[in-house]
């Protein structure tokens, strides 16, 4: 696991963002995670967009444990009455929260998937943050920020996603054949990201 020093300090020096993780909503999610003893991270598109200076209200949180439990505990920590939408079949939950700012927060438990030779149906097991990062589509979406006490605001960049953002590259975290076999539609997503962000698709991808 590659950990970069406090995220907003690094980004202040690189691209001028200030205290972007030091917001009330993240502090409340962090408090819920610490109370439950669940490691939790902001991951994916929100982190990518903030690095690029793009605004986003969609927060994805990965819990190394039950994402549903973390969502319900987070709802208790929020000031206003908050409804938690639970999707048990997928092990996910979502909160729409209006505080000083409006947020859509999705919680998911980290998982790993494996396949038997005779079946395309995945065997799903509880996983780690690394397992979640391995399953993501592109390196720019593997960036994660710690929320728990002691690692709050620290960036985890296991696949050099910051470098790929800086170089405007779309690249898969694993071998392209592995990443695209999990979901062939990711090939279309690569084209869409390249078009929207004015990035180039890495040659081997």
C-alpha cells in the first residue's frame, strides 16, 4: 500500500487545493467508522475530480467491513433526519444529505471476487482496500483517502493514479485483459473518459 503524506498538503503544493477533505461530512463519516472499528476510505471519482479541480457531490466510501453498517452509523452522526437506502443484494447503501452542502454518499464493503474454471459466476468474499482498488476500471479511479483517526486525509495511491492524471493517461490498474474481462463495457468507459477529460488511452490499454 503506497501512502502519500496528508492529501490536502500535497495538493496545496501541486495544484492549489486547500483543505478539501477537512469538511464536516467527512468528519462525521470518520467518527462513525472509528466508533464501529471499520477502516474506511473515500475512493474513486470524487478523489479524481478534486485532484483535477472539478466539483463533485458524489462521494464513494469503501468500508473494510459492512458498508451498510457504516452508512447507518453515519446517518446517526448527521444533524438532520437522514434516510438510508439499503441495497442488501449488492451490500451497498446510499445517503442523500443536505447540510451546509448537498452530498450523495454511497457506501460499499470492500470485496474480492474469484472464478471457478467451470463458471462465470463470481465467488464473492470480504476483501481489503487493495482488493477494491484492483477491481477498479482505471488507475485514475483507484485513488483513496483514509478517513480513520491516524490516517485521516492521507492519500493512498497504489497504482500511480496521480501520475496518470498529471500525464493525462487512461490506464488499467491490472493487465487490460483482466480488467476488461470483468466488465467489457469498461472499454467504452475508457473512450468516454478520454473524451470528457481530454486524456489519451495508454497504448497497451
